[in-house]
C-alpha cells in the first residue's frame, strides 16, 4: 500500500502526539488533534499565535529551535529528541521530548519548523514507580528482619514475666506485650502491601493534607463474604482503639455492619439505639467490665448474643468465671483474635440464635 500525501496528513492530524508547525517567524501554522487534547487549546485559540505561548518563556522556545538547528547535517545519526516543557491552557506544565526539524526554502533560508512532541508524564511516572518499587523491596527486607527479632524477644520476655510473677496479676504486662505483637504484625502487613504495589498491584490514594494525597497502604484483606455474615450488625467493644479498628476492618470485609464502643457505657448506648445481632466485647475495661456489660445486655436484650475476648492470662476479678456462671457461652477469644476462629464461632452463634441470612 502506498501512503499518499493526503493519508500522511490525516495520520498526522489524528496522531496522539503533539504536532506543531511554525513559519519562519515562529507563528503557529499547524496544530493537530493530539496537541488539542494534551494542551487544551483549540486550533482557533493557537493558530496565528507565537509558538512561545506553548512554552514557559520565549527563551525556552528559542532554546528548542537552537537544539533542532544543531542537528542539521547529521543525517548519519538519528537526531536526538530535545527535552523541554510545554504549558497547557490551564497552566499545567507538561514535560515533553520534541523530535523535529527546521524547514528551509530553495535558497537555504529557514522557512519554519515542524515538531513532534511526546508527552512524557506517564513515562516519567512509570520510571518513578520502578525506582520506588526497588526501594520498597529493599525497605521490606531491611525492616522485616528486626521485626522478627522484636517478636522473638517479646515471646521470651513474656515467658520471663510469667515465671517471675507466679500467681501475681500480670494483666497490664500481658496487654503491653500483646500490643507490641499486634503492631509488629501491622507493620509487616504494611510492608507486604508495599511490596505488592511495587510488583504492580493496583492501589488507591487517600487525602493527606490539603490537596496532597498519599498511597493507601492499609492491608486489604481478601475475605470471602458469607451469606450468614452478610449484613450482620455487630458491636465491637474494647478500650483499645487499635483492636477496635482492626476488628472493624475484618468484620466489614466479611460483609458485616459494624459499630464500635470504647467501654461498657458506650456499648449500652449502642445497644439501646441500634438493632444489633451480636456483641463482641473485651473483658477488662474501664467504667464497666465485660461481666457487668453482659448482665446489662441480657437484661435489656435477652436474646442478643455476647462473645468475649481478653488479652489477660490472669483473671484477677474472676470476670470470666462469673460471666460463665451467669450463662455466658464458654467461647473466650485470646487477643489478638484469630480471624478464622472468630468467623467460625460467629456463624455458629448466630445460627443458634436463629438469625436468618439477609
């Protein structure tokens, strides 16, 4: 197939690249569809204007022309693209690489120029992501090693605390050790998420400050939604914000509708105000412990199931024992809660309570 002049002109007109032609005075005489899409100017707004309108300054336009002139007579070598910046109608600065030529008349005098400019934003973005990917992989490797040491030392420290405490109350110490382990796991999840993004996984950005945004590195758990949990209305009660947030994310991943409360008093307000299907509560909390909360819920909502969780090895106030004597089911979760076990017990509990899938 022979490409006629008309066909070549059509290809140029509709090219996705920015194609701009000027006369010997730098006035724009040609402006294609790709230029309109990238720069925002219509042909009527740019044809007849000086090409400097597309650059940060007229001096930069002259520099580009000088770069194109410098390549004249180098037919044996492919001309290098001239790097510069275009300024779109809305003020956006667009990095481009221009491959073009200076046009000459029969007398060898400059008659104008034609330039093909490639928008480099996406290319530069991919280059930056590639570099960030290498940084992410190295960062994950360097941080995961000390995290493993921290976990091991926490385990050894817990053994020493148990041994030295004997029959003493080590609830506070146990809670602190569990908090260390929980946050180490959280950091590991963030690093894993960063590594997946570096390998090409899709990601989202969230607001940071003002117009600035940042990549969302929170762990996105891929959970299979279960019809028995879909729409389940759950109240999570715990004085630890980290635990409340983590459990909320897990439960919402299963399709549950989740409310949270920081103590027993807040929990009772939720029980009175909402039509709940299940309460998942901490054992030791300020203002009202798990036992008192269980009794209060049973009085207000006799059929509302309550599950308890604790990070403590020593039940100083016999909260668990007293709650079981009052009819609390025997399943007590040790924090950090195992999601698979929690899911299993929740399904069993709501089935026993006679809840139908929504």
